[in-house]
């Protein structure tokens, strides 16, 4: 009933606070005999790691993940896999200010209301630091997809909007996403964003973003109607990421303005395969994958840690002001890209195993 | 692992196909000693019932709900509550066409891919008829909220966009929503929509919509980070409704374009109560309710049942065309309003009981 | 969190009270394309049905099960299967006595303590009438086993002890179990029990019993350590049956008195197959099936409905006496035999699908 | 769907292998603001620790538990609590023999059949070493009981039978259980067992045992019929402990031989309280606690690690023999006593929180 686990067949549970000794997770339900070592996960963690450019928080964490169980002689054994990352850069600073005051836009007030106690150091449990374990678990999920399915599934994310500035989709080039510090698939936009974000950073301000994650090679048949639909679980997965305020599948919000003629993707044959002439559905029909690309977008709000003083109250019920000093991301959406990819991998792996329970082995 | 249940503490399971003998649900986890009779649920069902204006499907169903268990002498007993609605208007028509062909935009193809069999009559399990049970279960959830909390929680929904036409929020009047056939809170917009939708209906076309659901009186403290956050469960709940393609909390997608200064809601005191000077967060911070109004919006795609012939394939793998005749909603979003309200009530009741498990009795 | 569901992959939820309009269940997670009709389940229900001999309660219920969903043209569709049995023999009698008084040994007092309200008619939710739905769901579970596995699994139950009288295992003959009203595999014991039970019945007394259920043909590999072990789930399944007070696997309680040499089953080869030279383990090692017969026994207490006056209290807190009149089973253990078989089938089907999720298709 | 978690409201997940770097668990659902430090758990672990007398395995583990999350300034925060114990005494020995051969009575063969791979070092995941985490989690569960309930709950275990030798219940003295190395409440029996077990130990043999766990002070109303009954969950909890083959509640197996007159516990008043004149039910009626002592017994088989050569097969399918050398417990049942206590505490804490969800705050 507490909510620190995700998934049913591929199920993981995370634990840990921003400034505790370590963070970690346990992944249960990983099929046996999959080659796995820490290095397989480290690559994904390194991509998410803070402090890689001037555009993300300057907290320095090596984020070295350790596998403590569930792997024997380089292979998964079917038993739970425990992952652990030690927290290293826990600055011994004075937290007096945020210990007492509730930062607007942060979870300080609601944690206090819910639990009557909170670990205020760096946001405690509500810190985005927890997402490191999602990325690690996502690395295992990718392994599961590769192990169970005969063909590879590709999962890639991109930043498609920074503040009010959207990319030009005509410029989309996946290769570009690793060439700039924003995961931006449009090299022209990426160029513009650099100056824009520098301005915000220097002003101590912050801005929101939109991330798009695309999974290609997903077999048809994943999703468990009518409540654990694939898109419903993706919506939950993405909305559970820190600072996310909206989730779209395929045409998303724009589908509201479309007519039935414009919206429904027609079907044709291409050789022996059924193909769709468009993908407004985002690869999900009736809550079940159709074999098309699964396309999810989510909006991330600007971080609430800014240098402008803000009105708030403290835990003694007094009105006050607060300025959130310290290490911040001017656009936390950037670091949400690998997290969104990881959650996509996790939802797909979970539903792949669930579909296997119901219908037996499956192919893409 | 199959997905026909929702919720953990307030948990309901629905069953039934569009043209089977009946549809129903079982609600487990309802606290004992709550006054309940079928009439309490019938009102909500009547609001959702099809065939009430020329703008919704002409299928005629009395939708009389029966309570088969869990209530004794007018009070809940704490045991599972079984609800049942008999299907009556099951036209004995020829389904030959859709039996063989996959309607674009519908779940026909994916059900076939997933299960290798499908009850094609009226969409079978994928029909929006299932949502009647959500509305009935939502009626019980409202009773739970009223029973557990000292103050009433108000949950109301409205259609805020039909196709490209948005309401003017300056005109918002909740009382208006029951005065037009659209649940539209803006009387001016409602007037315009009438002609607009008539045109679409006569053309055999359809259009999407956006629904907003607002819950007032929700206590602070609901939501179970970091995966069963209140907003994450709301996103799942809404995305699981037929035809929904996007879910927003508070500022939603627009948060992406906001700066940190614009987005974070400041806090003040009003007498002894903490109040917020705005509600960009939609009543949820860090996945936990803040005591503000919980605000959710979701986008519904246009129904794919239209009179224009569409290209598709049949189950023998042949290319073909299809025209979906029969009874349709030109704007299915209209009937999604009470369903969205019901899912809001269910998520809140579930999290209220979960919070009670963790922290004991709770007040709003 | 309320507890009216069982199983994870093969999951069923029951509802209904002894004297409500109907009882029923929803089975979710049944693989598609399995031939199924009500008649397949009726046979199992008829075997359990009360009133078949003078040794079971004289309540007369036709117990005609209806399938309301999840089956199309004689085949399962992968959607939830709703089963319903109408209650018919609800005698309109005066319940005044048990409405107020708590019958010793019954659930009256604890339901009152837990819920603060109870449907006292015939025991309400705590009545063994609920087990009819277990038997029906068990019929579906048997179908699942037959569908997923290439070879048949045989599940059979027997009464091996009535009161102090145990069978002679040297006389064990499965064919005998359907030749006497006790499911007794020992024709000699069955003869003796007849007079014994007649005596108890006429005296208005009752007696306990021990049931043994054996599943043959179960593949190795079922069970999910370390908490959802096959034997742990069997223990829960059997202990959840009304009046059960003990569960044993294999040697059971006697294992406590054995030495390591006596207890561990040795392994040999028989052609290409691994065979065990004994089955003290009852077919489960480390919580996982070994391929041997899965052997479970459970003890059923005597029904507490007897004609001897018993001391008790009433709901007003007054000391009083009670005699439980009405229709009773002198040995409720008899009717628990098909229920035990059903729960075995359900646990095996659930774990078969779970193992398929983890490791793919499986053979016996 | 994999099975390494237990409980719903108080939910814990264990991980780790006997000879991996560490074992651990995550406990989710612990209410906030409960004082907790590692020392609170260490006491229970020390009681369970191996190597304390010549009658338990000579493996030497300090078993120092660390709390890695969920506690802030000495108080629980409502977030998941991660516990970790490093494995220290991992002898670098040659496992060649058991790497290839399946030890009779152990889980070697079934893990191989299920997963197709196994960590054979010390039994890997199937080792009783996992139970250390149950004991640690049980320590937290006791804290939860103490925090939520106004009066203390006492949970105590005892060895009541070693091999064929039962205690004399007339001699029962709880204080005695900590005075001998067997948790035996009968000082006379304890004396006799010493010589008996020494003989077995020297012979390289082993013997089974029966453990009884009694919880006093449990409020009426715990348990969620009809599947998550308190006794059903206790049965599952105890049967999930390594080597357990039978579970009894109250009169247990003996209830089968009792008449209705003998078995049903009568009720009287004692001042304002309802009291029972006996406790055949073991404190559970209809799956719900009655307020009486909750009494559970379970039988543990003898360890299969003995010095007598046993026939078996190896993983290449060849017949062979095996002698299990190394460190063993002649009576593993002894060390199961604190584990049974821990599982009792966990089941009670889980159901206490579940009852609080359904019915609000509760008192004993």
C-alpha cells in the first residue's frame, strides 16, 4: 500500500534519500540466464549523471552502481537483483533554512502534512536523486527485452521543447541527441537553446521542457485492458517522475482537435506485414500495442529552486520568504530524458512478461 | 497480472462485454456501516446514460444497477459489493462486416493480435460500455469519501474544449454544466458547440474533446510516493478511460513553457490555514495532495466510428475498406465527463484509505 | 487490502452472502482460446452440492452456474470471466436468535468486532456457501492446466480421517472415493464411518476430519521463492477454507519426528527421467515443485452448529445460552474435499502462469 | 509475480544469497515517527545468530545490521527502510561436489529445474541465511505494533517437540525458553534433549522439531476474509520458512478428532470484557482475531545435510552419491524459533494496518 514499487511481473522497489548513506533498488521478476554485469548498467547511469555540463546541477557523484545479489558467474539467476549506489557528495552544509521553511513548488509542505516528519536534507526521499535507480533498473529492463524477444527493441528519448521553444520536427535526427547537452534531435534548435539556457542560468531562473520517448520494435499485444492498459501504465510511469505535469500518447492533446477522419490510422499490407499509414495512436489501440512505434511525451515543470525570493510559510505556521541557494538545474527536463527512457523500458518489460503469462512465448 | 482491477485499498474489478448478458463489477475494501442503496448509484449512472440527447449514441439502455452483495439492511458490511447491470439493447444485427475487418482507430486489430480471438459484437470488452461500471463504483467511492472525512469533498467535471473550440474560462459557471448537453461550464461556448456538433453529426463525422475534473475539499497528505503518487495514479486512471490520449495535472503541458518564478505556487496564511496564492500544481506536490483543489484534464480522441470509408485489412490479411455504421457519439468526450469524475472519486477514496493505513485517521 | 481475491496471474475474486440474492466470482487472467461452457463447471459443483446424502446439510440448492462474460462462441477470450449462482433456498425463517447471540466457534463474534455490523442470515459472508465459487473457479483452473500443459494433470481428493478414525492406507483405492458418501478411498473404513456418523447426526453432534489432495503430473519448477513458495501458497489456500485448522505438505507434522536419513527423498534415474525413491517432501523442495505428486492434507474442525446448548454472550454484552437449530453437516469435512481439490487446481494454475512469465513456455 | 515480497500494508522484500556480498531487505509501509535504530533490530538478530551453542551451525557471522534509509534523526519517516547485513564468513572452499550434484531434500534440483541456473554456494538463495532479514523486518513489525496499539503485544516462541520428544505442557514456563539452547519452555525436557541432540550431532545426523508461537494482546478484528484471513496468512508465513512442512492454528490437527461440543470455545463476561472458556480456535474465528492469544505451531523437517552418503543424480543426469560435509544444524528447528516469532509480528503488523485502512484507528 505504500508506493515504492513499480510493475507486477518485472517489479522493482527503490529506497534511499538524497543525503542518506546510499540509494538502491531491488528488481524482482528478472528471468534467469541473462548475461548481466554492473558495467551494463553503468553506461545508462553515466548518461544521466549530474554535473556533465554547465546546464545541469553541479553535484558530483560518481554513481558507481553495485550488484549485490541475483547474478552468479555473470548471469541472472531468477532471484531478486539488489542494486546499490553510495552517496558521496553529501555536503555537510547548514540546512537550517529549508529545514524550517517549506520551499514553494517543492514537496516540503506535503511531506510534512502527510508524514509529520521529513528528511529535509536535499529533499530527502522527494529528491530526483531517486531517479538514478530508475535508470539502473531500466538498464535491466532493456536486457529483459533483448533476452525474451528475438528482435531488438530500440528505446530513445529526446528533448522536443525547452520553455516555449519547440524543435522543428523536419530537422529530427536521432544521432544529434548525443551531440548536444540537451538530448535535442534538432541541431538548429540545440544551438539556440544554448544561449537561451545560459541566460536563465545566470539569472538564477529555471524553465520547463517536453520530452519525447519512442520505442521501436515493440511486438503487438502488450497491455492488459481495461485498467493496466499499456498507455495507462506509461502515463503512470511518466507522471511518477519528479516534476512531470502532463503525459501524452501519440497525437496526445492535439487529438482533441482532430476529426475522426484525421485521427484514425488506416491499415495496409506491406508484404506479409500489416502497416499503418500514420501513427496518431502512438502505437497503442485499446490499451494494447499495435506493433507501431510506441510514442510518449511528457512535460516537466521548471525546478522551483530559483534565486528569486519567494513567499512561503514555515513549519511553525509563520509567513516568511525563502531563496533556494545551492546546486540546481536550470532545466531539470534535460536530465529527465534518460529517466523517461528507463521507465519506457520498464513498462515494456513488465508487460512483455505479463503477456507471456497469459499467452505464452511472444515474438516481435 | 491481467488488468481488470483498479485500486489497492478501495479495489474494484469490472467484467462484461458490450453485447453479453450483463456487465458488472466487484468493489472490495469498502468500509462497513455506510448507508448505501442502488438508488445512490443510479443517479450517477443516469447522468452518464447514452441516448439522452441527439449528441450521444442512440443505444437505449435503462442501465438499472443492482446491488447483489455487501449491503445488509441498507448499510455496507465491509464485504465485497457486487454490482450488475443487464444489457438489454443488444440489437440482433449482422456483425459480418466488423467480425472480419479491423476498424481503424478501434481496438479490433490489437485484441486480435493479443488474444487471437475477439468478441466483435459492439467492440466486446473494449466497448465504452464498461465505463458504466466505473461510474457505479465511483458512486460508492463518493460515499466512502463522505463517510471517512468530516467535511464533504466535491468532485465535478466539465467539457472545456470541443474539437478546436475552447471555452472562455472567464465565463466558467459550474451551475451551467447541467444546463446544456455537453457539461460545458461556459454558456456562450455551449451555444456555439450545438451548431458545430450538429454539423459533424449530420456529416457522419466525429471530433475530440478535453475534460477537466476538479476535486475540492481533498485533505492534504494523499498519495504514496514515489510510484503511487496521487498524480501518477490519476494519470493512470484517466488514461485507462476509452479514447483518452493525454492527461494533465494543474498547469499541465503549459508548465513546460513557464519559468520557475511563474510556476511555483507561493504560500501564505489565512487565519490558521495555509493557503496558496495560485494553483499551477493542480493540488499535488511531490505526488501528495496539498489541500488545494485537485485539477486534472484529459484529452479524448474523436471516435473512429465514422461514415467515411476507411482503408483497413481483414483478419485473413486482405486489404479492404470499412464504413462503421450504427449508433455513434459524434463527440464521445461528452460521455467521458461523468467517467472522469468517477475515476477521480475512486483514486481519492483509494488513497484516503491507504493514508489511513499508514498514518491513522485523517481530516480535511 | 481487503481480502476477497486469490492468486496473482490466475486471480479470482468472490462475492456474496449465504442468504443474499446470489453468489459469484470474477476470474481474471484466464488465457484465451480455451473451450469453456457452464456445463464444464457444473459437474464440479454438483459433486460439492449439499443435500446429496443424509450426511450433509439438507439445504437444497440447484447451484446452476451461469457464465456472464469472458467466453465467446464457446471459447475464453482472455477477458474476465464472471460466474454467478442464484441463491434459491433462502428460508424465510426467524433469525432472531442468532441475530443477537454470537454462536461459539462461529465467526459471529469476530465479524461483529471487526466490522461493527454483520449479515447474520445463515452466517452471511462467513458461510461455507462461498466455497461453491471456489469449486467453480477451480473448474476453470483445471481447464487452464489442461490448455497450457501438454500432458494432463490429475487432481484428486479423499477423506483420510473422520474424527479419530483414520483410513488404512493399504486399502487406498481412488476409485472407491466416488462409491461412498465420504470421498473415502478405503472401502472398509467407509463402511465403519457410516454407522459412526449416523450416531453423531442423530445426537445432533458433529466431528472433524482430515482431507488429502494429490496432484499428479505437475511439472517441476512451479513456485516462487522465498515467499510465494508453492507450499506456502497451498497452505494459505487450504487454511482459507472454512473450518480448516491445520495444513500439511508431504510427511507434514510427522517430519518433525524423522531423522535426516529418513526424511530426504533420494533420486535415481528411470530411463531419461529423474525419479525419487520416496515422497516425504510431498512434491515440493525449496518451495518449488519437483515433478513428484504434490500432496497436501488439511484438518477440518467439527462444525460448531450442534444441538447441545452452549454458553455465550449476545451483542448487548449479556451472558446467555444458544442452541443452533437448522440444517447442518455432522461432518463438514466431507464437503471440503471438492473445495480442497479446487484450491489445489487454482494454486497450480496460478503458479503455472507465473512460471511462464518468468521462464517462458513450460512442459510437464 | 516473482515471490520475494510479503505483506500488503507492511510489505517487505528480501534479497541476497548465502555467499554473495550481502543480504538485505526493504520494508515499505512503516508508519512515520516511530523511534528506530539499528540496535533495536540487532537484539533480535543476535538471538537468531548461528554459532551460539554446539547445537547450531558453526558458521560465524557477526550479522551487524545497517539501516540505510527511511530513518531520520532516530525516527521513521514513512519512506522505505533498507536494511543490509554484509556476509563475512564466506569460506573460499571448493564447492565442486554440490555444484554438480543435487543434494536430496535440498532445493538444488528444483532450483535447477525452475531457473536452469543456480548459485550453489551454500544453497544460494534457498539458504536459511535469508531468514536473518525476516528477523530484522520482524523487529520493525514489533515496533509498528507498539506504535499503533495502546497496549503492548507480546510475541513469544518455543520449541515444543524435538524429534519424537514432546514437552510436558504442565511444565510450561516462558522464562525457561532463554535458559537453554533450545528455546524449550520445559526445563525437564530441555535437559533430556541435550543428550539426545548431542548423540545426533556426533552421528552426523539430524532431526525435526515443532515450534509454537503465541501472540498475546492482539486486538479483535484483524484478518481479511475470505482469502487473506489471519490464519491463512499465518499459514503462508510459516510455511514459507525454510524446511517447514506443517502449520497448525490452535487445536490444529487434533481438531479433526474433536466433537463440536469439545471444540467450540464458549464465551462469558469478565467485568466488561468478553472472555472465552478455552482456546481451541487459537485466537482466530472465521479468519479474524478474537482477542484471545493467537497460537500457531509449525513442524520443521530435519536438515538434509547429513554425513550418511545418499543416492542422487547430478546435473548431467548421472546417478551418483553425495555426502554433505560442512557446517550444519543437527536440529534446524531451533533456529526457526525467532524466525517464527518474526513472521508472527509481520503478519500482525500487516493486518493491523489493513484493518486501520478499512475501519480507522483500532485498540487492543
